[in-house]
C-alpha cells in the first residue's frame, strides 16, 4: 500500500487531471469558439454576416445597411468548408481528441499511484509526466491551429458565403474569441498543477532515498570508530 503522503499527493493530481478531462469535453462540445462580423458588398447595399461557431456547428444572422435583419440560421461547419480550411478544422478536432485521451490516461495513472505502488517505472511519476506534458502540448497546438484557420485561411468569410447569396466583394472582418477557446488556458494550468504536485512528491522521495543510501555520514563519530 502507498504511504499516506503519496496517496494524498497523487489524489490531488488525480483531481486536476479529471478536471482537465472535463474541460476538454466542454471545449469540444460548446460552439462558442469565435464570433465574427463579416462585411460584404452587394448590389445596392452592404451586408454584414454575424457568425457564432465552434468546431462542429454554428449560427449566422444577416444584416443589411437599411436595417433589415434575416432570421438566425444554424449550419454545420464541416458541410460548409472545403480544402485547407476543412483540413485544419479536422486537424484541430483530432488534436483535441488526442488531448482528451492523454488527460484520461493521466487520470488513470494518478489514480493507480494513489491506491497502489506499481512495479513498472512508466506507471509511476514518469507516466504522469509524459501524459500531462502530451496533453499540454496538444492543447497549445489546438490554440494555434484554430486562429490560423480563422484569420490566416479566412474561415469566417467562407462560412459567411454559405449563409447568404449574391455576396460580392469582401469588405472586412472582425473576430472575437469566445470562452470555448479561452478555457483551453485552464487546461494548461491544470496540467501544470499536476506536474508540479508530482514533481514535489518525486523530489521528496528522491531526497529521502539518498539519505537512506548514506546513513554512515550522519552517524556519530564514536559509532563509526567502534
């Protein structure tokens, strides 16, 4: 059975890993990744398409300069995209799914160490380091891929063209990233917290082991002479 200290520290790390897993699920499930206003010219007027979307679905509204508003409609992101934009969107989803699996494995490793002392080295702190680091790196990649797709590949412009007809020249776009995007920072913080907890446990265990390997250095001189 693990010591009380080991159980408490790995249990704390387990909680942070589970929270990380839950937040990744929220990121994938919610559509509040970005809000965009895309302006186009059209014969006789200008049109503003207001978009709110995530990785899978979104909504769009159309506003004409005269004040006319078209009813809100929903769309599937994958159906409205093609080429590089669709590939990057799929890549972002795949990266987040891998991050989800990494956080799940990290939760399993921390739970195992909280209730037992696994013999295999990789099932111990090394495994927790590996999967937490992998999850953090994958989240960073997702946070880079999505803005690249939105602003580098004009993702909102293509989605807007699918929401209306007779659009001509693109006049400009404005983007605001929503909570579904920014809470990925919370995932990074949770992974860092897990790594710090396990590092302190691992460092304390290493120091204690070193002290036990050199007991003679701390023994009284008369005992050594004897």
